[in-house]
């Protein structure tokens, strides 16, 4: 099998799907690796480093597509609607593609991918099971985003994070509030604590309280009934508007007392819930900062605009988009490890093994044989599954 890696064409994207260190693992599995020239340069991986590990550098994107049996993407169509369609004519029936496809967030684009006749696996659809942890690219990218959110907040805030005892007097520490304690939230807490801030965090899932406290932060407890806030996969469930309204009322004082608010609340396939209203922003101290990691999906802050910094009442609201892409070296390293592990799981004796009894294969497969085959994607499209209860079997 020939594995191809092309340069990411999403505007401003600097990550690469495969780094040189992963090439020997694929070669050991019997694969040849083709890399489009310059694919890893922006991430810090120049062409010679790939060649040293046994990959072949190819001069054109078209040639990579034409020669490859398997294509490794970082952002496929759906996750890359700006330029992803440019590659649709380059696919050929029977090819295999792996990457982020945003299958639930943009299900209509999965139909376009399926129409090319390729077999597509969406890495974001991985089940949250123990044996899939090493393939979990969502968690890897969330880790990077949580770290970078704090770095941006520290750079934007008009004060320093740590408490300092100086000859000029005592400097009080910044107060950071993290809303949403998933992987990104936990990394934000840890990073803010390392930088010396006083950190508080809130999540609708009471079970994360111990994790928050283990990182040295305070868990904000609100008198809310949230027993069904977590699904079987560990993700937060969407809450009703009455719950969210009551939550915002109780959270207003905590937000007003914070110098930095980092919001990370996302529900897969749904618009991000509004956690911080315009009134709450107005009550914050001028110079405060909000970093909204859900800006691309509508925003946890009512005033967020994706990809922009909005300043209102002296509060800076950063509509963060693709923060993982701003740390391309290590983000690529983590993603490369994830997608290589997934690909090696799918290959048996150098060939793709379509084992529909395997949960990882079943849950990541979104298109095959010209059809959308994942029940959750079909449901999002309003199309009945051909085989009820069979996730991805075709």
C-alpha cells in the first residue's frame, strides 16, 4: 500500500498529517510513503528529514493523489470547506482517506466525499474506549488549544498572572475562570496554574470536580440539577434552555470577579451553548479577557466572532479558531502519532481490513462504496440507515 501525505491547504494551516518519525512505522508495516514537497516545512519538518526516514518526496499534489492508495489528511472536506472541495476531483474510487472530516458538524459534505467513491475514515468519530486512546486526535488537539488559550490570555491581559513580592509592593495574582472541563479545559487549568494564576473552573458534570481540584484549582459549585449531563462516551450532553438560563444567572457573579475567562464547552454536532452573555461581559472589569474556544461553532460568549478579537466595555473577547494550528510542530507530532496508530490498526498484512465487528473501524468509517454509511451521519442528514443498529457496516 502506498500512503500519501499532501500539504494542508486550509488558509493559514501550518500542521502536517504525518511527521518523519512516523514514516519507519508505516514502512515496517509494508507501506511506501509519498510526501508532497514542502508538506511539513511550516510545521518544522523539511523535506530532507522525511527522506532520511525513508519517505519519497513528490513534486506535485496531483501526483501524490494519483499514486497513493491511502491519503492521510489533517483537515478533509467538512473541516476544510474553504479548499477541501479542490481535492474532490483528485480522489479515485477505491482510495482510502483518513483525517478530520467534521462528519457531524457538516454532514452534507460527507455526501460529497462519498460520491467520489473513496473509503473515508473520520478520526474525530473514534469511540472513547481505552484501546482507542492512543488514536484520539480530538484530545491531542484540545490539549494544544487549552495550552495556547492561556498563553494568548496572558499576552492580552493588562496584568501579570503570578503573585509577586517586590520592593514596590505586592502584585496580586490574576484570577482565571475555565468554563468546561474537558481535555482543553484541564490543560488550560494546568497551564494557568503553572503561570501562577488563581484558577477556578466549572462544568455541568459534577464528576470532574476531583480532576479540577487535583490540578490545584477551585471547582465552582452551583445549585443545579445536572445528573444527566454526561453521555456514555464521556462527552457533555446538550442541556435545555431553562438549565442554561439558570446556569448563566448563577455564574454571573463568578464571571464578573474573573480577570480571564476561558470557555471550552462544545457538544459534538451541535451549536455551542451560550455561557457568557453580553450583560455578563459588561459587568467584568475593563481590561479583562475572554478566550472563546467554541467561537467556530457559534461561541460560548454571546459577543464572540470567530477569528476576530472583539473589544466591548474594555473587555477583549478572542474568538479563537484553530489554536492547535498555531503550535504546528508539537500539534503535528501528536496528530501524526494518532493517525498512524489508527491506520496501523486498520491494516492487516499490508492491506485494509474492513472488520465491521471492530468498534474502532465501525465508528470511524463514514463513507464507502459511494454511500454515507455511518448511522449518526445518516441521522444528521435525515436519511434512514440501511442496516439499523449497525454503525458503519456497508
